[in-house]
């Protein structure tokens, strides 16, 4: 600062309080972006519970300034407007419904849940039935600080009661009944690996579920792969044939532990 010719305008107390409110309110959004655009393999199944959690998290925050409270209201309105009826989007709904980490109780709109449930039952209706018991996993621990996953944690606690009522009042496919009775997987577990291991217990539901839960939630992994291909295919290495280039890109996409 001693080398700067002109005086630097610093934030006063009121402006600093406003900035602190903005950091507080945008924190959950940063968490959502990191969850969807991280280095892992984000699938479509997490979109619905994550956005619903974000919408429920923002109003729980407590900004202290007038500007912060106004920004909070506009942020909540923008989320409600941009994601209105997004649970009716078929690929997202089917991916969440078949994802053992979230399942049907992650929906806020009961009509959207019933719609995708009817769709899955319709696709299973012509298959043969084969039902086996499966293992249970413990739910994740509750977080004290408000975050986009708080809503999902709450739904996990109430899931057993809701599932029992739904099974007693609706005629469901037997494999769906078994799937509903299972405790949800932790959020950091792999749903594709789960369905591959349970293929024998769910001979009809497992292939259908893998088709939906394997869909990517974002194009970030594809963009990274495309960028890696551009780095490999350069003017200096312009004699690489397509087959060799594909092999190089594949090797770069593998992690060290693989």
C-alpha cells in the first residue's frame, strides 16, 4: 500500500456489514456450485434435493443490514422463479426417484413424485418379478449450520413413516416396495455401484435405475475431457491419429488409484 500513488478507498463499517451479509447469503450457492461442478461424478439425481435444499436454506439465514435482507428476498424470489416446476422435468425426476441416496421423499411437489412413480411402475409392469431382502445403511449425522443439505437430512429422519403409509395405501410394484423399505445411502456413496451389486435382488428395477441415475448433472466432466484433448492434439503433435489420441485422453482421464 505504501507504493500506491493515490489513496485507497477502504470500506466503512456499514459497507463492511453489507459485504458480510452478501458472503453469508451466497455461501449456500457456492456450496451448490461446488457440489455440482466438483471433480467427482455428479449425477442428475442430486439436482432436485440440492435445489430444494438451497431454496429452504436461504430464508433461514439472518442478515443484519437492510440491504442484506433485501438481497435475501430477491435471491429467494429468483430461485423460486428459475426453478418453478423443475421437479416435473422427466430426466431429473427419474434420476432422483431411482437414486438410492434420495428416492421419492426428496420431492417437494407430491404431484411430480406421483407422476414419476407411475412412469417407473409403467416401465416395470411387463417385467418378471423377483424380490430379495437387502442391507440397511445408517443415515448421515445432522448438521448444525444451515446449508442446502439440511432439508435432505430432515427427510431422511421422516422417511420410514412416510414409506410405510405409502406402501399401505398404494398398489406398488413389489421391487419398488423393497426399494422403499431400504434406508437411503449416504450422499458420498456411488448409486451406480449400488445398483450393480443389487442387480440380482432387483432384476427388473436395477437395469432401469442405472439408465437414469448414470446421467450427468453437468457438462463440466465433458468439458474437461474436451480441453484435455485440445492440449494433446497440438501443432507439435499434429501427426497423432484418432485412435492414439483417444487412448491418450482415456489415460489422462483415469485417476491414480484406478
